[in-house]
C-alpha cells in the first residue's frame, strides 16, 4: 500500500479509542500476510485434496480481515480483536489441514506456510493493540 494511504489510515486510527498509536507498519504487514494467505489458500483449494474446504474458508476469512483493516471507521478495539481472533483460528485450522498434505504437495506446504505467516501477523496486530490500551 502506498504511503499516502497509510498516512490516511494512520490519521483514522488515531481518532479511534484504544488504537491511537497503532503501528501502521504492523497493520500493513498483517494486510500483506492476509493477502498472501488468501492467494495461497485459493490455489491450494483447487488441488482437490481434503484440505480444500478449509482453504476456501481461510481465503474468505483473510479477505474479510484485510477489508476490515482497510476500513477502520467504526472499528472498535473489541470488534478488531474478535476479527483477529477469527482469522487466527481459521489460519491455524487451515495450516493444520494443509500440513497433512505437505509431504506430497508443494502447494499444500506453501499454503500452510502462508497460513502460519498470517497467523503470526494477526497476533502481532493484537499485541500492538494491547500495548496501546
């Protein structure tokens, strides 16, 4: 995301209770991880393995999380935390499913790694939120 958009988002975040000092680099890393995870899950879901439903659901959750982070108006710390928790849970479930196929599918292995990165990025945003409250 370009710097103008990040500056605008930072100003919006500053006006939100409990998120005045949110580190926009952490938010950007989370959005990037959500995007990468969504793409990996979409590719993995086409492999017709038993992890396909988990991948499709994870792709949808990552997309929703990313859209919510791009539209911070009206987002409260409680709702943001709930969204992050849901994304973390979905990524964990998808990662576990894909790891069952990782030995014989590079796509599933890549998807599991993207899910792990997304999980970590969402946890970093939660940690940053808690540090500002």
